[in-house]
């Protein structure tokens, strides 16, 4: 799947241009936010939620194509911080259970 996303992102970026693809990312993110709200109110289902999330993932591949190395470093940095926070949370829950 990653190879196909990379291919699509690079092709869409070269075909439509950076500005148009950035606007698509904005639009798809907005649609995902709206779908999450509908889902939380019981007015949607997982299928529709996942379809909107897939649209965001696909358009993010275009954003990544602008500078893949820079994008990947940013993702790994953010992931590292998220994992650190998760580990700290799990450790605190474990400590609470030992009391």
C-alpha cells in the first residue's frame, strides 16, 4: 500500500501542482472532522468514517511528495514523542495498580 500511496502522491503533485494538492488536503481534513462529528452523534458508521480517513491519507501522500525526507523526519519525531507519552501513561497506570 505504501508504494501505491507514494506513486499516487508524486503523480498527483506533478499533475495538479502543490497549491491545488494543499487545498485538497484542507478539504479532506475538513470532511473527516465533519464525519467524526456525525459518527460521535450516531449519525454515521465506521465505513463512512474510514472512507473519509482514507481520503485524508491519500491526500497526505501528496503533501509528503513535496519533500519526502523532511516529512518522514517530522513523522518519526512526532511518533517518538507520542510513544514516549504512551509509555509514561502505561507506566503510571501500572504504578497505580501496584498500590
